[in-house]
């Protein structure tokens, strides 16, 4: 091969790797709501893994893809209760579907937002989620199920919604749009 072709290939590979690293850095810096899940006693790595497990669980079990798009979820943790190895998480979740329309424009589809209770167990240091309760359309049911300490936070909150929406939008743009987002 000609030296110029080899140099062009190497430059393209370097640009591709640099683009990937920039995208990963942007994803890692995505604004996350401050949560009580980031408990010092739990350790940052375990907390990060559990945070991702909860988001993935919400995507798989709470989000809807009515337009056959991809669902992203995020949440604000109100708190958790632990008893032996059982853990109950009380949170507000936002799940948003993203899809491409006929003109290949990224659009928002089905959106769900509201209080959620997640029941889990810690098995060998790993979080195993085994049940959830959604209160997307039932704030009275949430009041009956959430501890009284969280009742004030059960009302819809525009600041919380905006933080969660920005976090989800950033992840969706990095994942779905060519050229590392906007």
C-alpha cells in the first residue's frame, strides 16, 4: 500500500477513537439528579452499578414504546429502606420514548412520569430487583404507599422534571444522533 493511504487510514482510526472518547466523556458528564443512592457507606462503584440497574429496570418494566422507538428512563431517589438484605427504593421516575419519523428526524414519543416503588434484594453484593409499583396516574395511591416523609415530594415538580428530561435527552442524543449529538 502507498504510505499516504496508510497515513490516511491511521488518521481516520485516531479520529474515530477520539470521537468515541468524546462521546463517552459527554455521556459520563450527563447531569444526574442528586440522589440519596450515592451513599458513602455503599461505595461509589456499587452505587453507580445499582443506579444503572435501577434505570435499566425502569426502561424494561416501566417505559412504553408506542412508536416502536427506544425508551430512556431516569429518576430522582427520595430514599430507601433496608431490612436485612431487602431494600425498598422510593423514587420519582421519568421515562421517555425516542423514535425517528419518516424524515429521519429524532422525535419524542410516549412519556410517563410519576412515583415508583422498587422492591429489591441484595444477593452476594448484587442488587436483584424483583417487584415494582407504578403510580404514574395515582398520586393518592402513592400517598398511601410511600412513607409520610416523602409525601411533600410526591407532587409533580417542574425543576425535577427538567433535570430528569435533560439527563435523558443527553443520553438519547449521544446514543441515537450521528456526529455525537446535536
